[in-house]
């Protein structure tokens, strides 16, 4: 981890993208396809995002994204992505 961490000022999420503004004014956006847990979540689950100085947290999804990983474009681990797919399939079966 670098000795200089940039702080998150705000973050916004929709059905396809996560956009983060840092305290120094730098803004970037990543596709939710990098994070299947967020892509497959409901709007309600996605919007329940907690913005912390150095990470974003979704308690309902047990998901955390740190600023360093976001800036490096690190994608979600395949095991977590598979867990999200299973949860999404179970939700679809429950409503069918």
C-alpha cells in the first residue's frame, strides 16, 4: 500500500457504472462488469453504499472496494463473482 492515499469525497452508482470523486478533484468511473457483486445486485442493494475516506462499503452485499484497488483497475475476485451469480439466481427463482 502506498504511503499516500487519496481520499474519497463522493461516489455514485447506477446499474452499469461506479463513479468516484476524490478530495483532490480527480474523478473516475469504472464499469460494474468489473464487480459482478454490484452488477448483479438490486438497485436497493447498490444504493445502500457507505462512502468512507479510503473505501466504499455495501453491508447488504458484504462488499468493500478500496481506493487503491479502484485506481489500479483491479477486478473482483472470481470466487466473489460466482457467489454473486448464485445469489442473483436464487433471487430470480424465489420471485418466479
